[in-house]
């Protein structure tokens, strides 16, 4: 049942801070553990996280920056979308990052191939290495599968500790949905999660996208999250 | 006070903005107390301008709300960086007044010597004992990740150990270029040149990065001449023989090889094992030799990758609470091994060999026994034995159904020729690199 006058929803970004603590590890517990300790490890730390879309790379990178900042370590995060939308601006954004205690470069794939980008990443790497800081990289592929143009950068990044992020299994996805819903102020009944997992898209990115649509409809209609609502919104 | 107000603003901004916006634009800002206010330092102009146009007004409002109403804080943006907490410079470096880039852990004692690097090591030791006298400049060249930087810094550290007052400067060539650009912008070129001309020993890494940077080459040429005239030591590293660098002035190419030029080659299996055991020992980890062999047999490209793999194994052991064992290594490095297996196959080796020697793959698999075909085929078999875990009968099969004794003969032959023929040795080095990357 929908209300006669749907609630008008304004498109404000809603900050849901991505923290390491809210990451649902599933089969990725080892990398989570490594990230939790990387700001206190001795010497230079270079980690390379790879995996398909929706495995939580961005969450982990933003989470480790947050974690570092709480420990008073200056941290910077750079998304690959910057390089994609405006390559020149993306290159400028890389400058000066060598002075940080932890730098997280997301979607490295987007930076490679841009004129001057590999040299700029190399500069950041060298500065962080010299200062025994930390560099965390996320990419769709492992470093050995990435066609670097600059050998010096390739050999350095191929020596990073590499972690493949695996997709969550069903209990993991369930846990993730419940946790995301709770962050947004909803209680997600078990039957709704089960229904979503049985009938909806199963990869995490699509699942979260479905949830966002359901949440939007629930707020607009001022209804609780129920299976009928899910069916209607997703057209199942 | 200013910092705690800023932290409160951060908490609020984190909830107001999307996670991407917050992390990209707000997270890198560092707060510095300023006269009557707060200065937020951005890493570069791009972030500063973006924050200024989109977020500065809101930040100002928040500071007013969170701060002391009686003393409102002015907020300004600037480019720069505070020295981040949690990354102390080592006291010994600070005390010596040396640029903090020289890594004190890179010494001759921690360098693992093997056949692939013994000449380079001996030359470096000589240079550190007879600074400016024996070989000047000393140029170490070779592929990436083979220990050139370690040796170069070991020279610097040995010079410092002998004379802690000496002014040893280590820097990457890119840093030289950056410093020079900054000096040009700030009109301090004279100071810049005076500084570099006054050092007792100058260690410059990866000189191939000077390629196509004409002004840097010009200035470096003068620094080079000045130091050489005064008998001050220079050590340089490069990823190839200087004459092979495109975009480098001829006068620099010739000067770089005035002293002694030594190649650092990829480490052979025994050296890789020794490197692993040394690194583990330095980390206080007991690494049995059979496990070191197991890793070194599978990771062949360079020392950096070996080190990366070892760190991963140690992190996994700490996380799982398991002792380091073959099974544990297999588990920790399973993704890496799977990638390597996929990359280096007998077929990929055959393709590389065919391209390198300009022969057809079908010739490699044929019965033809002419030298022009047999030698590449033997090299391919040798590399297949080194780079894959296939048995000798499997390798023989993949080369047109040959017997495993043929593979054994091929491997013996190439091993001998590597020692006796410079051409074969060079082919092997090149192919080894091509196959591994």
C-alpha cells in the first residue's frame, strides 16, 4: 500500500563512512587483518588488492585511510574516476602525495596508459618508500597482468604484497545487506534478504544497487522493507 | 584546540558528504594552527582549488559552530604538508645531517653475494675503501630489482662509517630533476648547484630518467665535471648500458662510462635461496632451506618479487598462527603461483624464442637439426626447465615428441655454452628477462 502523497526525496549524498570495522570479511579476513596493522608495520609497506568489481576494494581503501587518520597518520585517497573524467586534473591530483603517511590509489587501471601518469605514480612510490610510509593500491588485475609502460614502476609494484579479494558467499552477502541496511537506519527482515539472494542479482555491486532502489522506494512510500515491496521495485 | 575543532568538523563532514567526496577532497587536508585561525594544507593546487570552490564555505560555517564563539577562527587554504606523525626519521640519519634518503639497512653485510653480482659487489667495496680514487664514477647497470640500489647505498653507508662527517648524498635522478625545477622556479639555481658541487660523494639512482630532460642533463653535466675534477666519488645506477639510453646526450653517455661500468645480473637459484634466508633472518624469522628453495624455484624474475613473496608468507603465518611450511607457503602464495604458471608456459617460451631468433615455432617442433634451429630449440628447452614445473618427459613431448634425454642434453649444452660463449650468455640473459615479464 502506498501513501497518497509520496515523500519528496532530495538527492543529498548520505555519508556512510567506509570503515574497516564495517567491512564484511568473508574469505578476505587476511587482507583485512593486514590493513588493520599496516600503519604500524616496520618499514615501507606496499599492498596490492585486486579482484572483480563489488569485492570491496574501494571500501577497504577508504577504510584504511580512515583507520590511519584515527591513528594520526596523514592519509590520502585517490579514485581512478579522477583520471578517467579529466586526465590532466588526475595527474595534478597525484602531485604532493609523496608527503603522506599512507596513500591509497584506487582503480590503478584507470591511471595506466595516461601520458605521464606512470612517472607520477613512480614519484609517489619513491617518496613513500624513502620515508617508509605505506602505499595501498587497488586494481582489477594482479600486477603481473597489468601492462606497465615503465619497467621501474612495474618491478616495484610487482613486488607488492598481493591480495586477491574473493566474492562473498551467500551468508557473507546476507551479513553485508543487513549491515548496510542498519547503517541506513533500516532493519532488514531475514525473509527479505533471503528473497533478494534467491531472486535478485547475485553479485555484490548489483545487490547493493538493488538495495538502494528498494530503500529509495521505502522512504518515498514510507513503508517498511517487505518482500512485496522488493517484488514491486525490482519487477520480480 | 584548533586540531580538536578540525576533528569535530571532519566527523560532521564525513556524515554530510558521500564517502568518495569525503575521502578524495577532505581526507587529505591537514590542519595547521595559524594566526587567529586555521590553515588547511592541501597536497596540490588541484585539491586546494576544488575544496575552495565546493567546500570551504561549509567548512567555515562548521568551524564557527564547533569553535569558541568568542574567538571565531579564520580558515585559509594552502598547498603543503605537515610532517605526518607516525613516520619518524631515524635518529642516526638526523644526527649525521645526511639527506634522509640513504637507507642505513643497505650495507655490504646485508647484501647477498652470488655469481650474478660478485663483480659489482667487489667494485663497490673497492670504491667505498678508496673513495674518489679507484673507480670514478662507478656505474652499476642491469635489470630492475636486482640490488643495484642496495649496492650503491652500501657504498654510501661504508663511506659514512669511515667518516661520519662526510657529506654523502643519495637521491633518485627524478628527485634531482624535481629539485632543479624547484630551484629554477624559486631563482635559487646557484645555491642548488653549489650544494651538489660541494658533496663528498654523490649517489644517483636510475640515471635513465634523465633521458629527454635536456636542462637537467645540462646541469648534471656540470655537477658531474665539478665532482670529478675534485676527486669526489660518484656512483650511478642505470637499467641498461648508458649508450643504449635514447634521449641522453652523447657527452653524458661517454662520461658515465669513464670510470668502471659493471653489470648486475639476475640471481641464480642458489643466490635467490640465500637472499630469502638472509631477508628472513633480518626479520627474525626462521626459514628452513627447503622452503627457501621451494619459493626461489618459483619466483625467478628479481629480488624485489622474492622479497614481496616472503613478506606475504610471513604476514600469512602471523595471521593464521601457522608455522612456515611448504603447505603454508602454497596457501599464502597460491594466487601468485597460479598467475606465474599462467604466464610462463612451454608455449609462451616457444613463442618468445621463435620471435627472438626469428625462426618459426613449427621449426622448433620439427625434426630439423641444423644449428640455426637446434640452438634456439635447446635454449627453449633449457628455459622451459628453469621457468616451468613440467617434467623433462613433458618438455620433450611439447617439442615434437622428443625423448627426455634430448631435453637433458639440451640443458647441459646451454649450461656449458652460457659459461664459454658471451653471445649465448647474452641471449640467455635477454630471454630470461623476456620470459619472466
